[in-house]
C-alpha cells in the first residue's frame, strides 16, 4: 500500500496545488497531511477547502492547534522576540481570516491517525491510542466467535501511526539524527510498524527500536526554499521504503496572494 505524505502546508495554496498535481498520476492509496495545515501563509481557507475536497486525511499540527484554540503561541522556541511577535500576528490574522466552518474543521482534527494495510485503499482510524483496541464490530465478532478468533494467527498487515510530532506531543521533533534512546522511548508509546512525523519538516527514513521512523517533507514554510514544495511516497510493503520529491510552484502567484490578502509580514 502506497501512502503520499507531506507536512507544513502553512496556508500556501499555490504550493499545495503543485504537490496535488504531482500526486495525481501516482494514485496513492491515501494522501496524508501531517500537520501545520495553516499558520503562516495567505490562503488558509483555500488550503482547508482543498484538503476537504480531495478527502485528504490530516492530523493537527502545533500551528493548527494554536489557531483553532486561540493560543498565544504554537509552542516554538524562537531565536528572538521579533520573530515571536511576527508569528503571533500571523496566527491572529489566520484566526480572523478562517471561516467558522474551517475553524471547526481545525478543532476537529485528530492528534494522530492509524493507517492499516487493509484492502486496496487501506483503513484509517482517528485518535486510536491502543492499536489492539477493538472496534464495535470487532467486539461483536469476539462475542459471537471468540474462541475461533483467539485461535487465529496474528495479522502480518503493516500499520502506520501518523502524528505531527509524536504520540507524546504535537511539537516533539523526530529527525534523522534523533538519539536512539529517544526513539526507543517514542517506540514504546507508538506501537506500530511505522511512525510518520511532520514537525521536523524534513524527509527521511530511519530504522530504530524495531520500528521505521519517517519524516514527512514540508510543502512550504521556513523549512523549504520559496518556490519549492516537498512530498514523499511511503510503500508499506514487505519492506518499508520511502521516496522523497520536490516540485516547483509559481513564486509570483504566491507573492500576489500575500499582497492581495493583507498578510502581515513584519
């Protein structure tokens, strides 16, 4: 099963549309937006609408959470007071600009998703902390056929946990150089074959603690050069593999959006 992943759209509809156009011929089973959908860019309503229109599965990022719940800060460590003040202005502008419907969408975003390798398009469950937690249908099947179910061999289908940071925190970084001791601790609460994380904003795949850790590349924001958007394709096959790509978008169109919509930039 092939999953398309990206993070940090940050309200940049021009970059997001470029990524979606690149993904169309690849026909992934699922497209996953790994947090920070809005926050710094000029088109938050268009971005949320596009995710909804394309039925893209998304998780909350720390910027989404700050906008949705009227927090002063997205929980970042800022280099100086000027940067922090500028980002607070951008968050306040995004909150004022979003429609009530799209604010409700952000408030309803799950903290994590579990994607199961099941059928041609997979299966997704929201905020499922325990992967062994039975569904309502599963509980009925256990009640009716409990003995038979207990005797079945465990499934070998892969599952991925998708979170902006980790199951522990929205703003916890998982990077290519994260210490193995930290990954081991994260693995104990993840309980999946793969953790897909977007807070670091960089694409990578790393094996540690009996799990595969994958970083979802940024579509926009400070992690990407202006005019380039990133995304990845994860294959949950017998061997887990990830490919990373970049696509160009029109800088002039993005800058027109910034000017036309009155985005505070300083």
